[in-house]
C-alpha cells in the first residue's frame, strides 16, 4: 500500500453489485473507498440507485452536483445540492426539476469555472460586506450610548438612521453581488485551478468572517476617537464661538460612516465598471442632497436638522477636514495589510490578475488560443465561428460524409463548394425548394400520379388507350451541355393532364423538374411523356394503372455518363460516376450501386 500512495484509482461498478454496496452494512465502507478514488463510475443502474448514491455522498457533508437529461435522472437531480438539467431529446423532465438548465453537456465547464466561481465570490463578498457595514454603523450607536450612561439617547436623527440600509448604502451590495469579478472569463477558463478556491471555501470561512468583523471594530474605534475628541463641547468650529452640539456631532459622525463604508468598497473590488462608479459616488451624493432637501423643510418637519447642514456644518472647514481624515485613517491599516498579502503571499487569483494586466499592457487584448491545439474552453466565448460554435462539423472535401451529397450537385451548381458548408446549403435548398415538403412522396421521384376522375351522372368518358412506351430519363445537367449534345436530344413531346388538356413540356428532366426557386409548395410539372387520352367526344371512366419503371438511357444515345444523371432503382445499367469525379466519389457510387443490386 505504501508504494501506491500517489497512484490514482477508480471504481467501475454495475447496478447488481451496487445493490449490495448500498446496503446498511457495506455503504460506509463503499463511501470511504469511493472518496479515496479519483473517479467512481456506476453503470447500468436504476434511477433509484442514482439517487441513493447521491444521498450517500451528500451524507458526508460534501457539496454534490447532479447533471442529467432524462426523466430517469430526476431523483438524482433532486437529491443533490445543485441540479443541472440538459434540454435534449429525452424531454424536459430533468430541466423542470433542476436548478440550472443548459443546452449541451459541454456548457457545464463554463457553468462551473466561470459563472459558478463568480457567483460564489460575489455572494460571499456581498454577505460579508453587509455584515461589516451594519456592524460599523451599529457599534457607533452603542458606544455613544455608553458615553451617555446608557440613557437611550440617539446621536443620529431617526429619519436618516432608518435610511442607512435602504437608501444611502443600498446600491453597493447589489453591485458587488452582480458585477464584481476578479479575472476575465477567458482567464478563468485558462486557469481552472482558480475554481479550487471555492472548494476550499477561502472567501466565507471562519477566518474571513473574523477579519471583516475586526476591521469594522477597528474602524468604529477610529471614528469614535476622532469625532468625540475633535467635536467635544469645549471646541468651536465657527467664528461666533458656538461649540459643537449633539446633532452637529451626529451629522459629522454619520457622514464619516457613509464615506468610510464606500471607501471600503473601493478597496475590495477588483475591476472598475460604470455600475461601481454609479453606486459609490451616487450614494454619497444622495446623502448630501438629502441633507440639503430635508434641512430646507419647515421647522415643524425637519426639527433638529433645520438648516443644520447648509447653515452650520457646510460652511465649517473642520467638517470637510474630518470627512477626509477619518475615512482615510480607517482604511490605511486595511490597505497596508492587503498590499503586504499581495506581495508576500498572494492568492491564486492575484497572480492571474497580474498575468492579465501584463498581457493587456503588451496589447494582447484577445486571450483566444490559436493553432491546431486550440482550446475548446477558450473558444466557447469567442466571437469567431469554429467547430465548437455550431452543430455541423467544418467542411472537409476529403471526407466521405460529403462525397455523396456533393457529387452530383457540384456539376449542377446547386452547391458551391469551398464557399460554404455543402451540408448547410443542401439543407437550405431542401427547406426552401422541395416541392414535396409536407406531402406524401410518390414511389417514383419526379413523377406526379394521374388524378382519379370520378364520372358524373350523364357524362361520357374517353375510351382507355393503350399503355405508352417506356419513357426516357434525360439528365438534369443536360441543359448545361454543349450545343452539339443539345441538338442530339429528341424533340419536345406533348404531355396531357388528367382531363385531356395538353401541357407544353419537353421530354426529359429539364428546368421544370428542378425544384422551383419561388418557394411554392405546388408540385412540379411532370416531364414524363404521356399518351393522349383520345378524342373528347367519347369519354369512358379511367381505370387505375401502374406506370412503367424508368430506364436509364434514351433513344438519342446513352446518357449515363452525363454528370448528374438520375437513374431509377429498377435500372439495370451501371451507375457511372462523373468524368471529373475523385477516387472517393467513385468508391461511394460503387457502394451505392452494390446496395441497389442486393
């Protein structure tokens, strides 16, 4: 065992063995062994066993995450701390019972490494900052009460004391919990080790909570010493010699608390954005605007704050001096400790931040990797199209997958190879030009069956004519051939519809057989010549008849070598590839011909 201390192990267990491992006697041993392994794979298990394994791991106290895409994963998703559902072909049951929903399994990587890490840091920092600012504000009230012999006298006015959390410091926790981030998305994906900070709970452990509370107690002590000593009743800040009053002292102390709280936000944020600027500077501006507006109210409404700011505190230079001195004195120890930690024992994200700053200074704003070893993680957030941004793989002319699709379409010009993926172009053509879309396809491609005409009472139908001769098939690309080959084609044949009317159409698969470009759902006109139904004077009921199979070739000559020629499945002639076909295209056509024979 000593030789295999650093060797990673894994467990692969099926459902039958798992039923014994989850028993009351073996479950604790199975959990201890599984925790020591790098991976545990449970295959061929029931939905109940999935949920039991999740509950077993959760009972140890670890945070569990379950991900699934079907109804059989609902129990496992609901048993875990965090459930992730994949919206796929197996329904929406997993998504409906999950906490987060993603479209593909690969999105789990940015969900954890980027968004999950951001959410953990933001929520932890927001909660700690909320406790910090309320402790700083509340302890000042408690200490002043101690100096007033616990008489219950408030140093702050009831109105703005109530608005401290609702208005004056309401924006900063929200901005921290939504917009704060230490590194960019690409850097978080490039250095996945940063995710371990959340697993070690470095931002919301006992040590972090104690440091925030100690910082608030220190800043409370600095504020009380400076204000109560500098604003004592024997000191006057005005030329008339009037000393400080209690409400004037409370106004200065509350201003110092509001400014100190927002200076603390400036220290803890990692990236400046416009919401940070708005929340910090606007909150402090709202406090002074409130003093101006509330002090201008009549004396019966503003009471102790009647012209207190604009008439007493604002003209005093000592007021503005204390507003700058006290918050700075409160933040200096915290600032020096943070700088010492950054230089001597930096966090992992601090090192990545320096790397990011260095790359930006060098002008490398884009962090996408290039070359054949491009990372899938970094390409998720890139704006360029790649094999990881869609569902269709990139076009490779050497691939057999596209050979059958593009062999005949290259010559007809329906697919422009090299400019766009031929699969996408082929799908677009089918969705827009296919006349048989949303219709029942006929057994023979390119032929519209004759409609059945029901005779009305007293009507006379034409007699049934003899079956026509087997029709010929003319290649689609024949219209693109040389004038000599076009001259060899047979003359146009007049085709008749179901009621005996003539329809002008040429023999062979010409432009009428190609899918209409107008996007209409009307079926294309048939190019197979039909025999006239006889004279219109003596009409007889039509009898259903079977059309003869198409044959390859035509009276004008053998056209099988024409690129893009269409052959019936009943054809006996070989399927010859185009003259400029490649080796793989010839192999595909040979495979297709062999499948038709069998």
